[in-house]
C-alpha cells in the first residue's frame, strides 16, 4: 500500500491541534480559572473505590491498549472517554485552565509540580487491590513522598532507532546521530529536553547541565548534528516505516510501535540502541486530579491497569516496561532480541533522569534550542 | 430608515469582535507582562523585560524567514488564484456557483488534516514519488513548507478576486475593445485596476495567517524551516514560558499591523494612480 507508514502520527497530530485550541485555554486561564495553587483540603478528600460516574482520561497517544479500556467499560458498566496531550506543558495548560479529567499520566518531574500546586488527589493505597504488585522502589520515589498521590505507570529510556537495512557503522554512541551513511536521513526528537539532554551526555556533561560554558559547547554539538538532520520529529514510527528516517532519536517504546506497524516490511530491520555516554531514563505515573468528576471510578481504573494480567497485555501494545510484579514475562518477550529497550529499577536508580529546571535554567535551555533551530 | 436603525446591525459583529478578538488579545497582553512561575503557569505583574527579550536580534532571522515564506505564498497564490477566479467569473456561466463551492469544499476539512495529506503525498514512498519512480525529495524542505501554505490559504486569494471580478461591469471590457485595446492592453488597463482591491485584500488574507503559521513548517519542514509560529508554540507547549510567548505574539501583531497600514496606504495610492492613468 502506498500509504504504508505514512499513517497520521497521532502524537504530532495532537500537537498541531493543541496549538489550534490554545486560544481557548488562554481565554479560560485569563478568566482566573487557572489558579496558581489549589487548596490543601481538596487534596485530602476521601474517596471510596466504587463507581461514581463515567471517566475522562487524559493521556499520551498510543500509550494504552484500547482493549483494556473497553474491558473496563464492560466490567463496570461505565463509559470511558480519552483525551490526548502531546507534551507535559500542554497537559499542564489544560489542567490549569480548569479542564476536569479523572485520570492523568504525568512524568515524574511533573508529578512534583502537580503535588506542589495541590492539584492531585491523595491516593489511599489500601483501596487499591493491586497496589502490592507495584515494585517497592516506588513506595517512596523522589518525585512523590511516600507515593501519596501517584501510582507508577511505565519506565522509559531514550536512544537511537535505525533501519538496519540502510545504515552501516552503528557504534552505540550518541555520535550515531552523525552517521555518515545516513546523512540527511536523520531525525532528532522535536523536544528541547531530549535534544539538549543527549548533546549534554555526548559531551560528558550531566544530563541536566545548565552551566553556561557547558551549554555553549552543547549548542555547538547540536549545530554539528543539525548538519546531518532531515528534520525534527516526535513521530519515529511513521518516519522509520516510510523510509524518511534511517536514523531516529527515539524512545524505547517507539521501536515496538514501529515493528507492530511494519506490515509488509521485516520487523527485524528496525533496531534500537542506548548510548554509552549515558542514557536518559524516566518513569511516569497515573494520578487523579483534585477536580476529577468521578474519582471513585478513577480509583477502580487505576486498579484495573495495575492488575498484572492487564499490565502484561498493555505492555504488548505500548512497548514500555511497567513496574508491576507479574508483568515481566510480557516485556521480556518483546525485549528478547533487544536488551537495549529494557529499563529496570536499577536503571532508574543509576541512570540520568530529567530534573525539573528552574525558570532561569529552562530559559537558558530554550535559548540554546532556539539558537540551534533559528 | 435613519442611521440609528442601521447601526443596530453593527452590534452582532462588534460583540463577536469583542469576545473573540479584543478580550483574548487583552488577556494575551496581560500575560505578556507576567512572569513564568516555577511550577508552570503565569504570575501576573509588570515585567516589560519580556518585550526586551522578544526584540532580541536572535529572532530576526526567524521572523525574516516567516515573512519571506508568507510573501512567496501570497505571490504564488496570486499567480494561481487570479487565473482561476478570472476563468470562473468570465466563463463559468451557470456553473459559477458550483465551481466556487468546489473551491471552498476542502476548507470544510481541518487545515491540519489537509496538511497531513501532503505528508503522505510528498513523502519518499508517497504517491507522487511512486508516480515519478524515485523519491522526489520535496518533503522536509522550504519548498514543501511554502507549498503547504499555498495550498492552505489559496481560497483566501481566489474569493476576493472573484468577488471583484463579479462586481465589474463586463461592458467595460467591451469598451476597452471598442477603443482598439488588444486583450493584453484591455486586461492591464481595464480589468486589473478594477480588481486591484480584490488582489490587495487577497494578498493580506493570505499573507497574515501565513506569517504566523506553524503547522506547515512542523509537518512538512526540515531542519532549517523554523518559523515564528513554531517559536511561539515552543514557548507555550515546550519551554512552558507563557509570558514570553505572549510577548512574542504581541510584537508579531504590532509588526504585522504596521505592515498592513503601509500596505493599505500603498495600495490606495496605486489605485489612485491607476484611476488617473
């Protein structure tokens, strides 16, 4: 089929759409709905885990098996609608402008922000039957003391995906973004955190380096890498499948997603590596916003996703390991020939995680990114 | 009927403008003087330094590129749109309305979806490359970005030109011929001046949204096609710095308003010259 691999990348689609509705969130934000901080009492509301209405979940695209959602609908006789975001700032913008979601999927660094702003309901783990299946590493993670507001969802890493039928000389380094045989066919993630992060690591700096001298060098690295780029994209699967990208800076789940969609191509030509200079790792969570309309149903939903059988099914769909006892075999099956896509709790402890930058630091990073792209 | 009666009809339009332009723009201005909060969001206040940041020469090449792409888009739309409008207006006959409806039809589909269609058509293994028998290499280049803009905004050029052609009295062309004007002379001395207001309106309607567009560059662009719209979007949804994004927006608006003022003044004097000639 001619359209093979040119399928609309839903993540990018959401991003474009997000801009088009920005006006409306600006409007509500300006009307004072987007308060700086919620009240502390609202956070402590006690919610029984029973059905109290339909659900609206707010998630990345292609990040949860739709069959799990319909299974939940059948089991509890409720409707579940899904809305998508394409970046953490856009999720925050929607939340701050007063939109009511029942379950959200923030990354660890954003959990920290949401907790500080009193925007997440406290979760009583006693009410979650499957809470015991969560790895103990997440009993008291750095981003949410005593895991009071969140349960973990998935663990991920960033690396390089490539077409083994086209590219030669892959070396296990971030330098592979400057592979000569793929010059002009390389895509970098269109995400300033990931872009600057990998260049920091390649230069031997801390992933979150903000020192001006270091950032100046990182900027040079990004400019050198740009010579090899065909573009910036957060849409690895269609780019790799269509042959637009021979090398794509990507998340580990992207490669599973790509292989799942390979159709008339051999899935084995799509490879993924992590890089020896350092690997950005991270984890994200499920949480219930304080203004959720159906927090009781939402609790049941979290429990549903944490169920090891459901988690195993979910992993086959999104391709990321989940920190849930009993789901390991499912991921091991995906990672059989691909140890690079694995992320373990050890990696989370020893690997580099994106930290939350201060306003000044974030501005410095954004400036580097703009200077490179200008 | 007195003036007071007719003035009532201004109310819906004025309300529309107030709610969907003045109020949101006021909010954007308020945000542009705020400060980005540590945990995201905006702290309102008086921080004119956002504007000093927005006027940084770093952004000049991005703005110039955007203006260049938009100007190229407007010229291409004129080159494509004028003959189309002319053909429909002069030779459309009873099919006129149907033909105009056909031109409007794609606009019923979201611009984003239509741009994705171009991704599929232009990509290395897409329809056009298949027909050509080799990858065309158009996608991820400025050509693709400008092409996406032309496609996206062409209708805004055709409609005003069509309207001004429709308004024109065909007897004028007859008169031109009667005065021994050849087809070319008649066009440049009769038809073109008559439709100049439509051309100017179309040029503005295409140029203005094209300058601020971010969809085409994001989906069809390459490493060197960063536009001002992409930069503004990055401030809202990447860097989480709404005040700076809002300040950039206001500066862009101011720049475009000055441009429009000069453009319209230039247009009017051109019309006057034509009228005297």
